[in-house]
């Protein structure tokens, strides 16, 4: 966790396991195609445009949301984004309860990504 905090410009996290990254830092962090990059918007929002290599796991579909994250590695960092940042923060809190250790959230969400 400290590695990412030192390497990237980050905002102070709400929780030690959750870090909010600005757009340049997020972009650099997900440059590795192996990154667990998750768009937590609805499928309609996702189909309207998304960050390359992202998978779509709709936060509002609670049952499938939890099930889908069972297939991701809890020991590896997870990179989240939504439309503006609020949903992904809620999703990050949920991932903590599911046992994920490092969660990175795109500051300002997809709206920020497209600027």
C-alpha cells in the first residue's frame, strides 16, 4: 500500500486499504493489463463508454455484485471507478467487508477520465 501511496499522487484515504487516485496516477497504475479494473456503473452506462480492459460489475445489483467479486483475487489491488466517484466509494467499502486488501478509486470517476 505504501508503495502505491508514495509512487502515485493520492488523496488521504478514508481507510488504510482504500486510496483515491487522481487521473494521471490511476492511468499509470492500470497501465498493466493484469490490473483488476472494475467499472461499478450499470451495464447501460458501461455500454456508453468505459476505460479499456475494465470489467463491468454493477454496484446496484447487490447479489451479482458480491458473486462477481468472488472471482477476483483479494490479495491483488482492485481499481474501481463509477460515473463521478460516489458509487465507487460505496463499492470500495463493500469490498473491504468482502476481504479485499488494496482498493484504488478513480477521483471524479469516468466523468473525470473523459476530460
